[in-house]
């Protein structure tokens, strides 16, 4: 019932999925461009549209302190993170990948809804250290698609791999294109 509801909602707003989440036990999903809070509501139905697809996501710990919001975020896969200080977050997430039988982590590499010329690279080092592939998921508001790209294993050359990912995401028009990947 939930699957049908979220599929209907997604399509009712004119969106479609190109590709699909891979059937792998562990990987990092990189979602971009992240230019609006609406991105969350575009992505949320996808979590329920595919059986067995249970991605987790990181969110500012301040959001989890709001009683109803915190409960809701946890119930849909949220992990609270403290971004105000260095907390060895990469190591913490790698430990989760090592402990869990199935774990899919969703990251927006910009780390904000504003334009940033340089992405945060923690997600990349999580994938390298946990030895899991990266899957790109592009949100294109112009074409109203969410596109999944086949997984790839990071090479360890962060600059080259990030540039390849950014080249792909430059083809996607976010809700606010001027804030997207350039």
C-alpha cells in the first residue's frame, strides 16, 4: 500500500525515475544538485517505491532536537550529525558500514543548498575506506527526473573522481539552477 501511494504521489507531480537504485547491500549514494529543501520531498518517495531500498541520510543534529521533527527524521532513516566541530564522522560511518549487513548512505556533496565551488569529500573517503561503490543520483527539475547512474568504485584519486562526478551533475538542473554544480 505504501509503495503504491508514494509511486502515485511521485508520478502525480510529473516526476519519473530513470534507471533504478542498484540491488547491492552497501553503497554511498551521492545526490546532486542540492539547491532546495524541496529536494528532500522529491527523494523521499523513491525510498518507498523500490522494495528493499532503505537509504539512510545525514542531517544537522539541531533538527533532531525538535521533538516531532526528530522522531520523523529517525523514522525515515535520518542520522544526526554535529557539523560544528570535527567528530571523525568518516570513521563513524565506516564503522557502521562494517557492522551492518545492509547499509546505504545518501549524501549531498555540497553540504548546503547554496552554491559551493568545492564539494565536501567525506562521502568519498567513506566509500574508499569502507570499500563500497558510489552511486550518483541526479535531480533534474527541468526534465522532472531522478536519474540513477551505475555504481563505480572510487579510484583513490579524489580530485579526478570528484571532477567526473561534477561533470555528470553539471547536466542536471536543480530547483534553483544558479546554485547547482558548475
